[in-house]
């Protein structure tokens, strides 16, 4: 039997002002649902958390359709590990037509456990009540990558092999319990990722669907503006070794020989001792290579507005990652602002967008320098990149993304379109 009425949706995710990539994405997703599916969706209830030790749980009404519930404190061990009970109780009160989780499988999950394992208990409880749910996976780890990362952190082969097997079990349940596991991708050409994920974790292919990272139309680019393009290069995000920022620093020596007015900004916060050590290494490299006047390193958390401002005023955005585990929100924002991006070819997520952004090998600072010089020295090359972006944005517009997900909702729930 089919249903024929506007949907009532629960979104379970971190949500601004919480500082996280999936938080900003969830807010954009909610606003897009409200904007582009106003007739098909009657209510959107966001179930989230507070992010400060002394913050109080609260409810915020964002619009006639959108309510945000801060149900637990992610800094409290007890609160976050029992968060699934509060979320379940709120879902029972709301009785939505579906629940959509936005989930990054990273250590120190805001939903408790090591990687958010209490969510599996919540999934089981929703199944008992026959409330359908979907999950969007914001980071993609394959088993061998988990093993390597575990060894980097623990330096123990037994622990790293255990971590690999444990993660395989965890991803199997995250892939098979929901109606659909959406995998965040950068391009329509990313079908290989879903296939590889299905094979790695023994998840039936019909359980998986790619979700394009939504984009907004922000800037219009006038080709006459090329002469005023700033020569500032920016790297933004958490300061940790796998971001590859030191290769951007090393590239600047060659860049400055060709473009003396060029400059590099690295900005972001450190979230671990590993990050703090890396920050010191970067600062030492600036001194050792006499780059002080051309390089700025800011070790601090950037607000969403600061991110936007830095990107909007950049000539190039570099994403020099050594390891890519998810779609880059920074890259997506740069494309929206029509700012050329250079990414390292460090995984299938970026290999599939090599026809959109400039891609160079990871850890190759000379190739990176050559691409920077080429973009900032050639008007034809620069404008050809921007033309590619315009079509890419049209394919990834939030109206397209939300409509695709809505079609998956009604397909799996057997709703009848209004």
C-alpha cells in the first residue's frame, strides 16, 4: 500500500554551531530540503547535540518546518554513550516517516563508543518500531586504510589487524541495517567507489547509493576579471600530517621564482599532539627556507564565515592530502566560488574528478609548483578551469542532490509522489 502525503523527516547529525564538516553539510541539506521540496516535505526535525561542556540542551525553531533539538552533550562520556536512548525517545514522540543519519566513522564519535557503535542499538530499536531510516556516510575508509592508520597510531601489528576486522564488521551493519547507505562522492563518475565498498564489506549493491556533495551557485566569474585575480594560495582545515601541507610549503620556493608576488596561507586548528607537532614542523620549515614574508600559518579554528572569506579571496585553493577519506567540503566551496583547486591524486575519490579540478601526484611538490605557476600565469588555462566548474555546479546543485535523495526515499518507502 502506498502513502500519498508530505513527508515528516528526522535528521540525526551534528549541526551548527557544532564544529564539524558533516555539521555544515547537514545544515545545507536541511535548507535545501525546505527550499526545493517544500510541497513534498511537511516537517524536518533535526536531532543533534550541544558541543560545549557547559552548554544546555535546548530546542530551536529555525522556520515553520524546521526544528532543531539539542538532546545530549557530546563532551560528556555518559551523555553521549546513552544518547541513542534520548534520540529514540524523541523519534517515538515525533513519529516521522523516515530518519536520515549523517555519520562520519571517525574515532571519538559524538554518538558514543569508539566509532559511534551505540547507533547500531538505535538502528535495531527503529527496526522493531518499523521506522525506516537511511544513513549518509561522510568518510570512506577501506579495510587496508584502517589497518595502516591503526598502525600509525599504535605501532602494533596485532592491534592494527584487529582494527581492520572490527571495522569490517561495523561497516557491514551500517550498510545492511538501513534502507539505503548513501556514500558521499564528488562526481557522477564515482560508481567504482560504491562497487569497491560493496565488495570490501560484503554489502549488497542495492543497499548502496552515491550521494553527490551538494553545491550552491555563489559567484559569477567574469573572464575580464582575470587580471585582478589574487596571487594568494590557501590550504584550509585541521592541521595534521595527512593533509600534506608541508608539500605546499616546499612548492612555494619554485612558485616565488616565477611569481614573486605569490603568497601561501595555511590555516586551521590542531586537534591532537600529532597535529601540534606537525604545526611546529611547518613553522620550522618556513624559517629554514626563508619563506617568512610569503607564508602565513594560522593555528586556530576557523568559523564558517572565515572559511568562506579566505576562499573567496584566494587565487588558488590547494587540497594536497596524502590520504583522502571523504569528499572535501573545502574543495566544493572553492568550486562554488569559482576558485581553481589543485588536488593530489591520493585515492579513488579524487581520481574521479580529475576532469574537473587540477590533479597532481601526492607528495610531489615540484608537480604542485608547476601547476600553481601554470594556473596563475595563463589566462586561457585559468578560464578553462572555471568553465568546467560551471557545468559541474549545475550537476551538483542542491536542488539536484535533494531531489535524487527524495526519489530514493519514495522508492524504498513505497511512497506515492504528490
